[in-house]
C-alpha cells in the first residue's frame, strides 16, 4: 500500500480532484486546509492587524491550499492519482499547480478499504 499526498494550489479545483479520484476508485481522502511558508511570511511581514483589516474590507480570507492524503493499494493507483490531478490542473512541474508525492507504507492498520468505484 502507498500513501499519496497532494498539495493543491488552487482551492477551487478541490471538488474536481475529489470527483476524478472517486470515479477512478480512489476514496477515503483526508483533506487538510494548509498554507505555505512564503504566504505565512508575507502575512507576518505585512502585519496581522493590517491584513485582517484588508481581508475584511475586500471580503477575503488568507488564501490557502488543500493538502490531501489517501492510502492506495498499489503503484498503478498512485499513477492514476497523478494523472487525474494533471488532467485538471495541468503539468505539476509548472508553477501554481501543486505538489504530489507518494511513499510505500510498511504498516497499515484501521483502513477497512474496499473498491469504492
């Protein structure tokens, strides 16, 4: 089994990615709202109070990413996850798309997975 981690740069694409993975038989995704160090540093430099006021004025909150984690059965499912993401956001080697990584799991307990497609 493998863990797949995706940091999705555009939060508006989340549902598209989740739907594509589900249709490909990948379910049980854990989703965490996240931000990167550069965005965090920028917010700190500008000042939390100033940014809070600007965000309220324009009706926006600090832009964030989504980090997705999912356990898949084999390397072919890892490749499926990658392919589906790139169909939606484009080549992950391009800026402002995302980052995907996977690694083999030596021990998994508590994952009662069946084919969910």
